[in-house]
C-alpha cells in the first residue's frame, strides 16, 4: 500500500510540473544539436533551393517537404496550452504553422502555382532557419 501511494505522489508531481512532461512527450527523441543540424542542412537548405530554382525545382523536393512536415509529429512534443513557456510556443508554431505551411508549399509547388513573391519569401525563411539554427548550434557545441 505504501508503494502505491509513493508512485501516485510521483505521478502527481510530474503532472504538476508541465515542463518535464512537455519536454518528454515526443514520439522520438533527438538531441537538440542534431535537430539544429537537420534544420540547417535539410529544412533551410530545401527552402533556399526551392527559392533559387523556383519553377524548375524537382518534384522530389516538394515530397521531401511533405515528409518533413509529417516528421514534426514524430519529433516535436505535443504542446499544451501554457502560453508563457517559450519552448511550448515553438511547439505550437510547429503544429499550427509549419505542418500546414510545408504541405501548402508542396501542394502549390507541385502544381506550379507558387508566385515570384512566394519564392522570395521561401528564400528569406530558409536563410533565417539556417542562420538561427547555426547560431543555436554554435552555442550548443561550445
């Protein structure tokens, strides 16, 4: 009986401390330095590539965006409603903005319906992703 109460107290403490649960609720865990490398070499580079080649972008790049958007579900923890936690806001942005955004870019790109302004915006977003995650990676490995 004492063991049962001990475990119940631990579970209650974990439920009170949302930060612990929030950080560990992704389906697959990847250390942040590898997340940064993936954002630099794959995500940011793909967006800059689409921006540079525009309508000549190969179709498989758009399929890569779809796979990356589905990868968010695997690697990014499910957010809660705590809007005061910056990390949780990033999780919310990944689910609300990036999943539908990548799918929309892939859909319109495959149907050659992206405008010149869209390509310019993708270039800026890709450059920002590369620079931001390069900055974060440098401070993680130092």
